[in-house]
C-alpha cells in the first residue's frame, strides 16, 4: 500500500460487522416471543396506564401497518391513542416519503392538540429520529426498536436489499442527512436493542446516555421487537413519563424483570467510573458484613435457631412476575374504561 492509499484508509471509518448468519437464521425465535406475549397478556394489561396522549407507530423496512397492529392494540389497552402511519409498505426513503411523514405527524398533532410520541421499529426508528429533529415542538418522545442510526449504516444484513429497492447508495447519503438521524433528538429518547439481533448490529443502535437519552438492552430477536414482552414493558414505562418530570428507565428504587439490562457501552466515561466505584464500594461493604457475621458466629458458645425472618422468598422479589413490579401504581390496577379509537 502506497502513502496515498494509506492516507485514504486512515480517513475511512472502521466498518462494524453485520450480525452473523447464525443469528440471522435464529430470527425465527420471534414466533416464540409472540407466543410468550400472548401467554402474558393478563400481566401486560396491568402495566402502568398512560395519560391518553397520541402515539404514532412507524413500521420497519418492507413492513406495513399490519406489523405494528399487536403493539397498537397493546397501547390502546393502556389508554393511548395509537395511530398507524398510513403510508403503505415501508420501501425506504423514496420520493416524497419524508414530506408525507411530516404531514402525517402534523395530522395526528392537530387532531389531539398535543405533542406526539413516536415509536419506530428498525427503519421506522430512523424516521422517528429524523422527525423529532425537524419538528421537536410536535414530538413528545422517541422510542426506537433495533434502529441502526449510529456509526456504520451498513452494519446490518439488509443494506444490499435496501439499495436495490431504493436505488440509493448508502455510502453517498449526505453528511447533513446522516446528522439528522444520528444527532440525539431534543426530546426524551430511548433506544431499545438486543445483542442477539440477527438483522442489525447492536452497536449501531446504541444511544449514549444523556440528560434525556438512554439505551435499554433486552433479550430477543429483531423481528420480534414489536411484540417482545420485555420491549412492551419498557415502552409502557417510557410512555408513562410526564412531559416535565421525565425520569430515566434505570433509576434507583426500581427493579426490572430479568432480561432487561443497562448497557455499559452507553455510559459516558465519567458515568462508567462512578458505576465502577459504586460496585467496589458495595463489594467492600458486603465483605465487611460477611466478616462481622463470621466473627459473631464464632463467639457464640451454643448454636441458636436460625431465624427465617429475613429469608429470601420468590414473592419478596419484584422480579417474580410483571404484576409485582414496583412501578405499577394502585390506580393503574383498577383502571378501566373505553379503549381509545385509532385514526
């Protein structure tokens, strides 16, 4: 390699690898995730209810409103006005799609006279971020599901098909347009992703934590993100946040079901340092308590009965079912009423 080629190579950003073919083949897991959601419907209905604000759902690449139907039904059951995107099958950003998306957002906003939350699945999440950056006054929050907005736009297993259908080369997308997608919207923003996603590289869906930005990692497939019960749990919590008192998903005093975690890669270096210091301090406290307990046991002349007052019981854990999670207010458990109609 000569000097000129080396300079070009140094300026070229490192490519992220797409998910392995094994994970792509395992996308059939989505069927099992759907069955799990159906089995958990009684618990999912008891998640925190919303305030009735409108939500616009944007489907993924090659999908239509049919794909978001389960999610829309779930949200309507929680009291939200869940709206289709009404633009047919998502065949990529062709023609005047972006203008029609803005018009659809305006239509929902004008009907309710309230900012609209955007939930976008895969490519739909790209549109959601774009809309929020262009029209922040009409957007309440953004939730993306496995959306490849960060870093390498080709870090997925569908880019070749996308280029073939749209006749657009992703390497030639303007820097200005990429910035509209990669820039964190000025509204509460949550990126939900899975490390075992078989379509999108999880690192390309990673949102750095900020005052109103976060990433939430779940276990599951890409094709099942729209009805994965863990994702539904996260969406219900995020949409329930108030406009002026938004709180991050991972906050003190709140436990979440197994399978949901806070990705350390999303933390800024300062936050990573604080997290590490907290873990060290907690370990030291635990070790000290163990040592004191052992010393006290050795000082006892006779064995005593073991008390069970502090014993752990599955019922004591907020993770034994979605029903017992502490984020559910009493009012939500008894709430009922008519399901809002969608537009």
